[in-house]
């Protein structure tokens, strides 16, 4: 992973140098840390790079889950929490967290950036592939939004209900904001929520039979 000025000036700065694969960087809201996915510990996990530290001390393994595959790191508005997707290769004992697909078991988790208070999201927005993202609120650091529970590989499940999730020291709760009742799959993306938190852009797509 490299950092370079947006106008192309200056030389690029190499942020990571580990032999493992590093990808999917995400700037913290304050711009002094980068979350990314790395295989440096074996399987893909979520790591943080503190730009105010030097050497190996700047890197921290946030997910610390060697038997799962982590991806899609996203920051809360205040930079104190990260959300990410976790893929289990076995469904044993975890059927209440997410839904089974041909790709394994997926669930979203939220964790403090110091690695504490790992919380599963009830009714995780389980979506296969690169669409598996949900946006934090840009004005409320404790809130995020998603559409329904979409079962990977299950054409009978449609995500057309908009939910709001709220994070606290006691866990993650959810409330239903809007049921579009369209029977059409809806999707939010990482920048879907307007800066005032009052509007959302959504992608609408039909599920294949």
C-alpha cells in the first residue's frame, strides 16, 4: 500500500512492506490511521496502521481471528470504531449470526479501534461479493444503515427493508426505518448517506430467478 499526494506531486510513500498481501485501505476520518486487509498473519485479517508511529509498532491486528476471513473495513464517523465482514468456513455454532451460502458463513462485526468490544450485528447485511458494504452515518458515530438480510444464493429473500443499527457499550441494536415493499433487492454503498445524514442514495436491482 502506498500513499501519494492527490495532485500527484512528490514521491509515493510506501505504507506497508510485509511479504503478505495488503489491500482494501480505508482512511480514518481524522486522516492519521489506515485500516486495511492483510494476510501477514496467515488468513486475511483487519489491520490498522498508525501514521504517527514508526516501524513495526505502527501496525495493529484488530480482528485477531486466525480461523476466519475478514474484509471490507469501514470507519465510524468519529474514527473510534470499525465495521468489517467476517467469513466463516464452517457454520457450526454460528447459525444465529448470519446466513449460510456456497461461499461459507458471513456476518458483520463492529470493534473498537483498540481491539476491544467486538460485537456481531444482528441480522447482518449478508450480501455476496463486493456489494457487501454498509454505510456509517456521517453525523452519528453510533449509527449505520443497511437494507434487510439478503441470503446469498437464496432468490426468495429480498432486501427491501431499510434498517438503522445503533452501537452502544452493551451491544448492537437495530430498528426498522422503512419497508419499501417492492420485492426488489436494494443496496446501500459506503458513500450512500448524505453529509447531513438525512438522505440516502440506493441501488435497485432485481433478483434472478
